[in-house]
């Protein structure tokens, strides 16, 4: 599992964008720590991030991606 900052570096997406994706329901974390509120993501979310990046590249809107 990766913290949001680690995932951000792996997929080259800003942390604030990953938080936005969570809020919109585009990319939910696998787990959120109840005490620290840290978001955790698994390897499948890396693939989903790459797909989101490709869809954005061909001008899909966040609503269409969702």
C-alpha cells in the first residue's frame, strides 16, 4: 500500500489532484486511516491513475472519466 504522496510520485500526479479525484469519486483510496486520515492506495490504483491520465490526454472530462 502506498500513501498519497508516494502514489503521487509514482504516477506523476499532484497530491491535490489525487485528493480532488477522491472527492469526485474518480479514484477512491483503498483505505483511509481513521486516526490520521491518510489515504492508502494499492497497485491497482496505479493502473487506474495511468488510465485516467490517458483519458485526460484525449480530452475526457472528469464527469466522463467517472
